[in-house]
């Protein structure tokens, strides 16, 4: 941010002495005072310039770190966040800051007009464009990218988790008659629960207030939602339920990535090679130095 500096200097010289006053001495005194004042002013100005430069440097450094973090974001997470931002900005500009209707889940046009993208694009809706959206997007970015990194050597297992979460939520929402506009938000709850089970026993700091174990994190957010909204967070609970089902099925080998997907990923096709190269960048972070 730009800074404005206001400088003002005023001096009143009064001499009250008995006898005559030497004009040369008076001039010398005035010159010395002006010189000292100018020196102080220049010093202060330089200090303020230095502070401004340090502030600009810190700001630039923060932006550089954020950009570097974004470039290191796993490919699927990067694609999801980018598409969500694009869809949200489209709604902001064309639909009064509401998610575009053409991307929302409606079964009639999906089945009768073959608008088959709707069950997928509905998960891009994590709220209207405001401060809450930015916080939720950062929240999703953090936990989703962490889960993708954990599966850097077998990204198809991460893809299976995404498919399981999306299919179970679309099915559950449809059977319960719930509004699909919460799908994206509850997908983040699903991520948090799965993340917490991967990191059981890990100490997590909650907003610099207290520490808790990772497995308690989804329940903390559940309680937070209940307190802030004053109602039972049923939708967040669905995200936790589906996350628990996925974790149970995964740990008991009840669900496995289809061999066809694994074979495609390991093949020499153009797109599989391109995707593997992207995951190699992530894998290098886990290599022993």
C-alpha cells in the first residue's frame, strides 16, 4: 500500500539578553539550528523510506510465497479451485452473485436435455463471492491438496476418494430432497473427516486458542457451525457420515481403484504421461535428501 508522509517545520527564535547582540553569532546559531533541523528531517525521511521499502518487500515476498505455493499445488486440487473461482466469478458478473443456474444440479434438464455436466459442476459451488468464499476456498485448498499429496505415488486412489464422495453425496441429497447448492460446502467437510482419520493423534492448534487432536477437528467445525447458525448442522453431518463410510471401506479393502484406471495411468498414452509428470514434481518433495 502507498504511504503518504506529511512534513512540517516551524521555528520561533526569541533572544532576550542584556546588552548588544552579535549578528554574526545570531546567524551562526540560526544556521546551526536549521542545519540540525534539516539533518533530523532527512534522517527521519530516510527511516520512513526504509520502512516503506521493507513493507513493500514483505508484501512482495508474501505474494511470491503464495504464488510458489499455488504452483506446487497438486494438479487435481489446482484444477478444482480454478474451476470453482471461474464459475463463482461468472455468477458474480452475470447472475447477481449467485452460482450460475446452468451449472447447478437439476435432474430434469440433466436427463431430458442430456446436460450431463450438472452433477459435476454443482460441486464447484462453495458459496457466493465474498470473504466467506475466500476463506472456504482456502480451507478446501488446504485439506484437498494435503490428501492429494498423501497419494502422490498412487493418485488414482485419491481420484477414487473424490468419486466416492461426490457419488454418495449426490445420491444422499437426491434421496433426502436436499438443495444441491450445499454440495461443494459438504465436500469440504468430507475432506476434513478423511484428513483427520489419516492424521489420528496429531496435535492441531485451533486459531491459537487451544490444541486438540486431529480426529476431533471435524466435530469442532460441526459445533462451530451449530453455534454460529443456531441450528443442527445436518448437512455437515452428512459429509462426516460419507467420510466415515469411505474410510471404513478403504481400510477394509471393500473398495479398490479399478485395474483399468491403474493400467491407464501407468500406460504410455499422451495424457497419462502428462499427468505422471505433474505428480513427479510432488513426489520429489517426499524424496530423501
